[in-house]
């Protein structure tokens, strides 16, 4: 189905179909609806109930669009995709590469994550870090197609390969914003609430001497496609304080979310796995 959509229908029609799928998921998945509602309550306490409910419904329509865009990311031709994208700040990426620096492209889990990565690859070859999926069929499909579209697809636990790739001068796209526990984690604030946060960004930057650049990809609300934003490299990063670094990274992710709050992946239990603080879900 995803392949057919990517080959046979234009983006605007796929977007409309995705909205319908998202509304269906909203009605049929009370568990995910509850998780997203809890996240929105925590992260946007100053919004009214009506505002958060509107944001919740918009999130699920965005989720449906993102599902169909997986097909576009994997199978749509370059010419079809180039008409959908505008990019800002590409010079920051190129200037860092010209200096011989490795680059960690810091991103976050948005509903259109897969398509924004493919769109960026039209302008610059990149490698991607990913979390292997528990379902072997889904893992096979994602891994196969990512390896076809990107220079490398690296499991997030393969730190040696990540460092080698960075030292070779290939940008590595990395989204560290999902809940994480263990010795390489810290409870850092995310929208003011403690969240189990991976400290790998600062550790990778220190080992590889790579620069960290915030990369945001959002779907434009006028139905014309996507806007990619590449920010200047982070100054004074990493420090000797991994908690401070993780807090800074979470703040940058909040900045990215502010571009399009409904497009962030709110159905993930971001505030789980906290040793002392109760699970809000």
C-alpha cells in the first residue's frame, strides 16, 4: 500500500489520505491517545483543556500523514521529492565539512522523521543511527530501505561504527530524545519535567571531536511540502558535565518542537523508566 501511494498519487492527495488514517488511529487506539494526552498535559500545562485537545487531534492526523510518507521516503523518485522541500542553513553543514569536522546531526522523533531524512539526503549524503525494531519484519523493511537511501544505517548501540563514520567526515543523523535508562543516562528536564535522557550525544562528540548541529524537519501547513532547518554548530559543546549537556540537548529539542508542536511523536512514553518518580501513564 505504501509503495502504491508513493508511485501513483501526488503529495497533496497522500496528505489528505494520511489525515483520514490519523483520525481512524485516534478513534481505534485509546492507549496511544491516553499516552499522548498525558504528555501534552505535562508539557503544556498553561494551555487550556480545549487547546490541548485540539493539539491531540492534530497530532494524530499528523501521525497518519507520517505513516504514508514512509512510502514516499523509501520509493518516491528524487524529482518528485525535490519539489516538496525548501532548506535553510545548508551552508552550516557544508562549512563544517570543509573544515574536516565530523558532524552529529541532532534531531528528534517527529511523525515525519523518515521523509525529512530522505529529503536531506537529496542535498547531502548522510549516515543514520537507528534503534532496531522488535518486530523482525518491520526491522527488515526499515533496515533494507534505509541502507538503500543513506550512506550507512548504524544500530544505535554500535558506538565504534558511529565514531568511525564521524571520523571519516560523514554526517551522522541522530535522534536521542526517547526515554532511556542505564549507566549512560541522566534525569534531565524536558519541558520542566525530569525525563530519562541519553547522554550519548556529548560522549560521541567528545570521542570523535565531531560538531553537533541541530537539524529540524517540519511539514508546512500550506500543503506545499517540507521545511528543513539546519542550525549553526553548537558552541562550547561538549562540557565535562554530561547532565548539563543533556539538559542543553533537551532544550534544543524543545526548540525544534516549537516549530510544529503537533508533529512531535507524543505517543511515546517520554517520562517512563524513572527510578524514583512515579510513571505518569
